């Protein structure tokens, strides 16, 4: 039956005055088999005929109402037909249309809870058309309200139209459907915006305050539809955030050299996941910085924390200022100001920091923030005056001795521009007169100048550039051309000072600062080669018989003869790079001769004096080999090598011909002490007598003796939990335990500690602390947590009881936080230097978790393809039907050979199978908490991170859980950028 015939049948029914059921019987007889009434546009045809005159045709309307009651036509087809009527001057017709809309108010759920996805998308489009129609109707009536003759009638019609629009828009479900339609047909939303604009222009004509308020509310609801997923829950009520505090402590303690951008993005991730108000967020950062300053060990660690607080954090806040802050009520500078006002109330913390640093720390910090535009001049003045007033009542520890000591914060702030000047100086051409450069280097060696400059360079991202310049300087003495004794001395000093500085940088900030990316075209610098093959470092095993310690025998013999002679070492034409490479072999010859009785103790002392007498780098090369050699010996064989180490560490007495000997020896002693600490500890001997007032190397020997590492981990974690934050000492201990036990052992035991907590408040605290501890190696710990620990807990019924709330919900939150952080940093290539250098031998091959066949490139698409009507949910991901789990990630460009992507895909397949297994319990409660946390942490409604790995068919299972059966949840967990995602979301929402 064609449409024209359908119209003819309607007219025939009207002429012959058929009753509604007679019409239905006769019309069904003439309908082609297999065709639907929506396809034939029955609703539109009936309305078109019913609305021909100035008033509706009641008989034809009865046919439409019968079709609606008997479900011959769908809600979407009727709404679409109604929205095509545009003559609002025909009052009775509009009234009839509004009454027809009312017929669906109690039938929507019944009619569409089993609808197919395409029908549900049709419903979304119809809803959007209806919103446009109702807005246009309201605007039309508002425009004409100024006519006094028809005011009552128009107001009545406006009220009726507005009532239906309010009923439609007050339903979150209906707004969600309109939101889907907006994404499905972007052009249609323009009609909505135009209608809203037209209504807003004429709303002032409404004199009834109740009616006007209702209109404004409806306009506001329409405008809120595009932002449905951006509306966040209320922020938490508590005011302390241990995860922010602990993360800042971790970065300040272990990652000063890290780039600022990853730090900022990680902080923003924490702020967003926990919905922390900006002033409290900034306050927590400052609290952690001041805590770090107070508790840091004297020396290098204190300088690092000072640089981190006064140089790096202000720069990080400057970048935070440029981040979009969502719907903010005030500027970020005002947030910083409020944070400082809160900080001023923490007088004991500020007083303690001032005593430690011997200055007004807050005032210096306020000045730095003011320079960067983070604080206005007026606020800076007010805050500084308030702190000055508070300091008048602070306890003073000024003594005659420390009154003359310059405070570290001031020194660090002055060192920052000095670093730039030194870089320019070193960069200049000094081949003709290197003496001037030597004066600059000598000044850098005095006191704690070098450590100040390195800390400032590290905090401002210039340390790598600093190191490259000194590697280049270390290469300079290779080039020898007819030289006298003076130029030979300068060349020897340039080599020695640059070598010492580079060794000091490696021990203070790690070798990754020095090492450059390998380049096939250029030769590897000497220091880089020596560092990789000869220098002892934590966690690095050296082979004393390595070819790098065995140069040509002729060079070794001449060096031994030179060291054993009584005459003074000549510096002219000396190739210091070759000397350093030959020193280990020469030391081996001397050691063998001593052990075989050929040399006396006095002769060995003379040789070691010659080694350290001119160029300290020779002593470092000698001790580097001796340390590797001692590690291979039994405890009873170590006496003579360790004696040689002590001799090399002891400074020479008397005059020396080369400049800056005292300054160079101080750095050399520090380098050697760090090199030898481990081997001397094994024999219970000390390198040198303890000096009063000087602390040993910080953060060494942290693990309790004779205590199993699991007990050490449990004990330390309990201490941290009681205290409420993780301090620098604890982070170093946790890192040692992570190295010793491995990633799985470390993660598994800390998760067990979390699952012990049955108190909600404490479980939440554990999550925040564990999240920051896991930042020690976010990538590997996340892979272990999501790829090994969670699957074991979810698939083994014996473990299900441990997933009950509150620890189960806490574990879900921790898992989502780790997954989001890891995914975000991983896909931006932002692993920190600390994580990049750590080698893991205990991580499994994650390819086995989600196997792919390389010979069948399309297998993955088939494995993750979908049929929306198929609901085969089996007991495990491996048994699942290949056509049951299409996820959005497969429709975008996602590398499924990446371990993290693989683990996430596997985890969501496992969760999907758990939901479909029909066995409820704590494990399904965990899944519910996991998805809720994913939704809560989603960024402005974006599904571009871990939720993209969720199979689309999982949506229909999730909405069966009461707490997830919400329109916003469905919109959040579905990728609405894809047509299939929109259809699945529409189907799920229509069934709510």
C-alpha cells in the first residue's frame, strides 16, 4: 500500500464514519505483509488529515489514538509527526496535539524497554524535534502576549505548552536521549539554539512570575544538555589530601631533575580524580614543600628541597595557572592567594621552616610567586605584612655562629641566574686562553657553590645541558699541541675538575642526566664510556676483569714505573684519558706485587700518594676498580684492597703544585665515600673515623638488620598509616623494598594491607597513601595490579570475601586511579627518569594475557567484534564468543600490542564475564565500584582513556545494577563519538 492509498483509506473511513476498531481491522487487511506502520508513516498521514481545518477532525484523531493505544505506531513516529505542525495560531489543533503527547507519559517505559537500538536512536531524534517544537510554540505565544484582546487565551496556550516541555525536560532520562540526538545530528541542535534565542528575546513579555520562572528554568535545562557529563559531584568535605602531600614529597625527594610538565599533569590528575578545590590543592602542595624543607638531611638533600620549593614548584604552579580550570568562579591567582592565607594559619610549620633555613621562607616564596604573576602586588604586600607580624612572636634560635650563615633559599635564588651565566661562559671558545675558564671552575668548587648551582640547574631543567657542557670540557684536554708546563697544568686541571664535577652529578642526580642518546655518526665521549663500564653505582654490578680495565700492557707498565718512581710526575704531553683507563690495570699490578711480598706497605703508600697527588680523577678510577675487585673477594681477602682505598681517600699533606687541590680533594673524598660505602659495610669497617657534626650518607642502611623484608614492609606501612603521610625516609625505604622484593611482591603485599582495613575512613586513607607510594614505579605496578592481582581476586571464589566493602571499594578506587594515571602518562611518553632507569626482570610477558596471531592481522577485530543482540556471557574471557565484545578502542587507532592496552582490554573482558556469570557476590560489588569510580574520575565527560576498553555489550549488563542504572552513568561509560556507541547508549537509557 503506497502512502497515497493510505490517505485514500483514511478519507474513505472518514466518509463512511468507521469506528476506530473497524478502521484498524480494515486498514490491517490492506497493509502489505512485512511492512510496519512507522515505515508507512501512518501517524504522519493521520495527523495531516486530522489537522486540515481550523479545528482537528475528531474522528481521524480517534483513529490515531486507537493506533497509539494498540501500539500500531511508535512514540517516536508520533512525536516526529507532531513536530511538523507549525501553525500555532490554531489553538484547538495545538491543544489536541498536546493531549496526544500526554498519552505517552505512562507508556514510555513499557513501550521501549525491549526496543532495538535503531528504534531507540529514532526516539532520541523525535525527542529533539519535540523540544524544538515546544520551544518554538512557547516563543510564538510570548511574542503575541502584548495583544490585550487575546492575552488570556495566549497565556493559557503558553501554559499548556510549557507544562509539557517542563515534564519532558525535568526527566534526566529524556535530557540524556536529547543529548545523544544532539551528537547524532549536530545540525538539528542549531534549531534548538535558534528557538532558545528567540524565546529568551521575548520572555520579558510574560507578566506571570510563576510562568516566567518556569520558562527560564526550562531554557536553563535546555542549555545544560550539552554539559550533562561536565557536571561534577560536590567536592569532598575533608581538608587534607595525603596523596597530594605524599606525591610532592616523592618528587622533591627523588625526582628533582624530572621535567616540570609530567609533574604538573600528574598533579592535575590527582586534583581531578579527587575533585580537590583549587585553594586546598595549592595549600597541600605548600604544606608538603615546607615539611620536606624541615625534615631533609643537611647537605645536598637540604639544597635539593630548597631548589624544589623555591624554583620548581612556582614554575609548576605557573603551568597549572594555564590549565583549563572548568567552570571557575574565581581566577587561579586568587586561589593561590587564598592558599597562602590558609598557610599563614599554620604558624608552627612556618616557624619551624624559618628556624631550619635561618630566614623568612614565606616572604621569599611570596616574592617569587609575585614575579611569576601568581600573586598580585597588593596580595603579596598584605601576606608579607601578616607573616612579619606573626614572626615577631616566633621563637628565635639565632646564635652568633649561625647569624653569619647565609640562608639556603636566598643562595638558591641567586644561583639560578648564575647557572645561565656559567653555561654561556663554558660555551665560549677557550682554546687560546683556558686560564680564564679555570678561574670560573675554581670558584665553583669553593664551599657549597657546586651543590647550589647543581640544585638550581636541576630544579630549572638545565642540569642535562650543564652536564653536556662539562662533558665537552672534559674532551677538550685530548687535543695536545706543543705545550709548556703552565698550559699542561691548566689542561690537567680542566680535565680533573670536569671529571670530578661529572662524577658528583652522577652520584647526586643519577647517570641518566649524563648519558646522551646514542648517535651512530659521533664518537661516544670518554666520560660516558667510563661511566657505563667502570663507575660503581647502586644496583650496578661491575666485572673487574672486563676488557675496559685491561688496556695495552705497554701503557700499563710505563704507568706503573711512573707511579713507582721517586721523581715528581710530569704533566707535559700527558694523555689523561689514557692514564685513567690504564690506572685500574696498574693498581692490579701493584696489589699483586704487595700481596706477593714484592712491595712493602711504605712503597704502596708512595704509589697511592703519587696517584692522588696531582690529578684526583686517577684516584677515582683506581678506587672504582678496587670496589669492583673487592666485591669478588671473600671477607678474609679484602684487607689489602681496602687499605689501598683508605690510602687513596686520605688527603695529601704539604704543598702541592696544582691549584685548587683542597677543593678538589673535598669532592674526591665525597665521591669515593659514596663508591665504597657498600663494600665497607659488608665487613663492618668504616672508611674513616666518624667526625662530630658530620652525618653519614643520608638514606643508607634503612632496612632493619635480620628482619624479613615482608615484616619491614608491613611495619613501615603501618607507621605511615598512623602518621597520615609518607616522608622522605619512608619513600627511600619503600624503594629499597621494591628493588629487593620485585614489583609483584611489593604490590601484592601492599594490596593485602589495604584489604585488611574494615573501617571506611582508614581504607580511604590507605588508598591515598598507596597511590602515592605506587608512583615509585607507576607503569610496572599498574601492570601488575591490573594484570595479575585483580584477575586472581576476581576469578577465585576463595578470595571474593576480601572484596566486600569497604576494602573492596577502596581497592576499586586505587585500581582506577593507577590505571588513569598510568594510561595518561604512558601515552604521553612521560615516564620519569627514576622509572626509566629501573630495570625489571620479574615482569611477565603481557602478550600471554591477550594473545594475538601475527599471521592473522584481522583476528583482533573479529575477537572484539559485536552483535548487539547476542548476549553470550561465559565464565572467562578465554571462553567468550568472538562476537560479543566490541570496544570503542578497536574502532579507534589503539595499539593492542602495548602491554598496558592489553592488560586493560583483558581486565574489562574479565569484568564483563563476571557480570554475565549470574553469580552475585562481593566480586560483582567490586565491579560496580570500579565502574562508578571510572565515571566519577572521567575528565569532563571524556571517554578517551580506560573506559574505551570496555566492551559495548557490557553496558546492558551494567544497567541491571541499581546504582549504575542512571542516564549519566550510561552516557559516561559509552563512547558517544561513535555511531554504535550512541545506539547502545540510547537503547540502555530507553530501558531505564
